[in-house]
C-alpha cells in the first residue's frame, strides 16, 4: 500500500497511550479517536500521549458511527473492556460499516469457546461487509505462539502447564474489577468464584446464553488447542482469590484494599483433549504489593520436558506492540471474525506498516 494506513483509536485510556504512539512510530495515520468518558471527550490525542497537540480530538462514543463513516479508516483499534459482550457494540458497528477491527479484549482472543453465538453474529456480519475482526495482545505470543513453538521441537507431549501473573493496576478499572480486586472474600465468593461451581451441562447452557465470564486462560486454552490441532473433550475453570497481609492502595480502583480482602484472583483452566494431552493454565491478576512483579512460566511435558520462564515482562507494552504489529495481518486476512492462530506467526515489523499490506 503506497499511502499510510488510516486508524481510529476506540478507547483512550492507559493502553491507548502506547497503541497510538506505536502506530505513529510505524507510519500509521490516526484519523480519529473515540471514548465514553466525558472528561476525555474533546481532548486532543497529543495531550493523552503527553505530546504536542495533533489536531485529532476524542469523539464521544455516541457519535462513533458518524466518525467512522467520515474517516473511513483501514483499522479500528479497540482498547476498552475485557469481556466479549462488552465490546459487542464497537465490533458490530465496525462489522456493519466494513471496517477492520482489532481489540485488546481478552475474551476476544478466542471467543468461540465462551460466547459462540455472539462470535457467529459478528463473524457473519463481517463476512457480509468484507472486513476482519479479531482480538490479540500479550497472550498472542507469551501464552500462545511461544508455547506452540516449543511444542514444535517436542517429540511427544503429555501435558502443557502454564502460569502467568500481571498487575491489574496497569490495565485500567475494567480489568481490575473483572479480577475481583477490592472485594471482601465473601463478595468474591458470591460474585466471582460461585459462577464456576456448576456442572458441565450448566456451564454449557450459560455459554450458549452468552452469560459466561471466562478467565483469560479459558480462551487461551481454546486457541492453543486450535493451533495444535487438538480436540477438546472437557474444560473446567476454578477462580481463587488472592490476598495480602497488609493494606494495599489501588490507584486504578481509587481505594485501599484491606489486608485479607481480595487483591485479585488466580484462575486455573484445565482442558482435557481427545488426543490425551492436558493443558493446565493459570493466570494470576492482582493489585501488586511493592515486592511483586510479572512472571510467565510454561512447561511442555513429554519427550523432552521443556520449561521457559520470562521474568518481569513488560506486559502492557508487549500487549500494545502486539496489537500494532498485527494490523497488517488483519488487513491482509480473509473476511469474518478470524482468531490470530489463523493468521500465522507474528513477526517484527521493521518498516512502516503500510509496506506489509498486500
């Protein structure tokens, strides 16, 4: 593509500071920005990035349709909420208008195993209007491609086991609330943990209704199975609160999480496959104490056993760089809702992104 890629940033919170800067650095032209926060609407995106004004002001989400129709972007970058149902409106709008879209929404990474009906609705509309919708982020590499690459050098696999931790403070209030941060243990049990004390039949019914709240690894396990050609026989999830023995202030929640209350949660997803390979993955998201830090550890068990550990990954920056580097893959893709294991390997983009458009 000879001209610059045109992008609209949908959601101008913490993550957008990086996605917008990274897009600009890779030669993308930002032609619009959208948000629901009245304190942000009307601001110049340069102010949000703590740079000089750029002449692009944030539009109220109520006017998202007219902005997209006027600017006709090649891609809409959505950095708002964590559940698939929470990004239905911008995804459906983009699909209706034929605008490619990519999101940091964690469930959007592989939503067909947690909200299949909404996935189908968006997929059909995107195909009808010839655009591509997807979700990606940190998990694309560090819970996905990195693991399947290790699997590619393994003779026989019996089990894949992973654990990853991250500070919910760095991602905004939606993610912190989704992890139960700030709840008492009784509140956590009622609002978070209780949803997984159900039978497989009950869980299936909730999923079909689009009312299931999966942990991030629920969708990651589905992505891994798809990438590796595995067939899911059963999948379960268990959420456990995380606590600390002293009070911790959360700037994201604007509150002090009392000692003994939930600072977040650990969610363990266990997937049994017809091929006999088990995938057991855990994500730990919480408000960190001063001595805590991100960590990502995965083991592929079999012949041979291989463990890879990534200490102190910059998960926010890695998420946003992944989003931006995936933009050409989205634009080059077939239409529909296409999850990233179908795109092929994610590669570093040395040149301006428009030079990777076929």
